[in-house]
């Protein structure tokens, strides 16, 4: 069994994504195109490793060489995303991939290797952070799903509808509407915003699977989410609403429309995306009746993560919340590209 870097090109990409489509442990973020998204958006170099024998591909490990804010280098699988990590058919492929990752880290002078897995890697690594995702099982009938929801959630969805808010499914033509909402929300949270080109790259790379869902008050976008379908699951990795509209529950309407549409399409799961246990975002996701699943983020050395709950960052967060949104849209992506969370 040998592991080596998979060079970007039509042949390598097809073989890689064919393995992703067949491997039960692979997820959306294992698809080859995410390396291009991150490289195009922030300039981090991809090092996609695969293990092969005479029978074909036996395992994969997508890695990006991440350069942090202080100049340190880390190999991350994968930065900015909920997961990635190592997929392999057996221990021989797993061991070969990990050894190739360590060789790559030494060659590129990376101080650590980070894996973000949905299940434990089985390697002698240290846990990193405490992120979870929330998975909601879906049925085939939206009316049945509606009745399963907590009465409070149904009332919030009705409130949004009766106040005149309306959801609409869009493509990249609505990116400016989504990004305006997203940038405002990230400023209010005190967090540097992803660049617009990050989301443009996602919508272009995964045009057949990625859509925008916009909730409007008349012509004004007041909430929006990036929704991506993979196998039998719809994922919502990024979603936001404007603070001044929150009393009218636009986020509840957004997620109900995701659920309704997914049921009609025959999808079986809604993945709400990662959050910190006990946070307001986590509580919002749990109220829909989903099941919490721990994300297994692991490292062999020092992490590249920034913990927003660390008291050292509180003053920085408060200062960011006072900045004009247009300024955060310029500075934010520069800083965001150096924080792998």
C-alpha cells in the first residue's frame, strides 16, 4: 500500500470523487472541489493524499497547508469547514495516509496536522475543541414533519409568515443579498466575515448541489442560508438573519422551508452545521428536534484554532462589533483567511 499526493487534474479528480461517492464514511467536504474553493478564496495550498494499490483507491486524506495569523503553518483537514479528515478501507491505507501526512508536514515545515472527523480517526491524537453538529431526521411528508415540531417552533414559523416574510430559492444571482445579511450578522457577533468570493467559489464549484435560500420582507433580504445537498442530506453550513428583524422569526421560516423542500425531494437528513455546546446557536438548532453529534477534531501538536470564548478575545470582539459594516467587509476576509475555524 502506498500513499501519495493526488495532483489536481481531470483524471485525479474523477477517481477521487468516485471514491468519495462509494465510501460510507466520506462526507460532503471530502469532495475534491473544496480544495479549489479554499485555494481560490484564501490562497492556502492543497495537499490531497490518497492511498492506492493495484485495485485502485483505498483511502483519501484532503489537507490544506494553512498559514495562520502569526505565520505558523499547519496541515488542516479541512480549514473553515465542519469536517474532512481521513477515510480509508482498512488499517494499511489509514497508516499509509497518516505517514504521508507527517512526511508532508515535515517537508512543508508545518508544526501540526489537524484532522476534523465525524468519527474518531483511531490515531494517537489529542482532542481539539468541543464542536458538535445537530442532525434532524426527515420524513417524506412535510405535513408529518410539521406536526412533529414543537408548538413554540410552529408558532414562530407562523409568526414569520403572517408578518409578510417569504422564502425563495436562488442561485449565485442572489449572492449579494445573502452576503449583505451575512456580513451584518458577523459584525454583530464580533467575528471577521468570510470574503464574498468564498461563497461565490462554493456556488460555482458545486453549482448542481449548492443553493441560496433568501427570506425577504418585500424586496429586502432579512435572512439567508447556503444549502448544499450531498447524498440523502441537506447541509446548511452558513446562515444568518438581520438582528432588527429577529422578533419576526425569519430564521425559523428559513429552516422550515429547508425542511419542507428537503422532504419533498426525498432527502432523509438535515445537517444544521457545527456550533459550540450550550451556545445560543446550539439551542436554536436543538429546538427543531434533532440529535446532537460530536465532531471529532484532533491534532498531533499545537492547534490553529481561535477560541472565541477565551477571555483574551472579549475586548477584540466588542471592538469589532462597533466597526462599520463596510469596513468589516474589507478587513474581515483578510483576518478570516488566517483563522482556520
